[in-house]
């Protein structure tokens, strides 16, 4: 089986000992335990915690960084993918991922989650599972779904989530890893059956 990469988005703010950092550390361990490599934005906070958890559990880690931020990847990143701009970094994070997890975060994480959701919604990319961890993003997901699944304009195409959720919610890291593993292993079996 080829390498399967989970891109994880999250805040750069939490430090060692913070509950969010510890949760992301456990997420990295859980993802590596499922045989996934992890990819993050490569810097501190939750990006560091996920990379550290995966690395400490024998997993491979990628960090996508940008000249724009004038910093290098954290010490837990095996492979740094350096881009010029913030925009290139964003789309490289998405392109590298076979699946996604959005942890708690600020405007950067919101943009990352929104772009992934929109790309799934418009079928720009397909078959890449996306999971939000915990309840932090629920109010935003619910408000967007209210609008998107509301009254459809005459002649318009059905929205991507009209046939099922494109963004799943997980109560904890184990559920997030399980949801991703279920979808990606099923997808892998489908590829192998076509050979």
C-alpha cells in the first residue's frame, strides 16, 4: 500500500501542557497508529504537537512552510516542503492530503477548513475525507449548512452535502482516526479491486 497522508490543520498558539496541545499530540499518535503519515503547516502549536505525536509513534511527518512566515519547520518534521507564498502553502497542504482533520484554530485554520470543504462541495477533489475534531467548529458548520441546504435557486445544481456530509465530526482523536481509516481503507480496497 502506498503512503497515505493526513493533513492536519490547527492553531499555532497552544504550547506544551495546554489541553489543545495534548489533544493534538494524541491525534498524531492515533494517526500514526493507523499507519498514516501526517502533514501540517510545520510550525508550532498544534502543528508541532501533531507532528511530535506521530514522530514519537514511529510515523512519518511532513511540514509545509512558506518564505512568507520567515521561520523554519519544527523539530518533529521529517520532510519540510518549502513554498514561497502563503497561498502556495495552503494549496500544497491540501494537495498532499489524502484526508484532513481540522483542530481548534483561528482564521488560518478557518480558511484551510473552508477551502477543503468548498473543494469537496464543488467536486474539485473527491474521496478525501474531512473530519473536525471536537465541538469548536460545529456552530460554523451548522450555519453554513443552514444556508447551503436551504431553498435552492431554480435551475441551480444540488449542493455537495445534499447527498451526505462532506465534513464529519469526531468527539475525540480515536474517533477521528477511525473515521479516516474507514474511508481511506475502503477507498484503497476499491483501487486494489480495479487492478
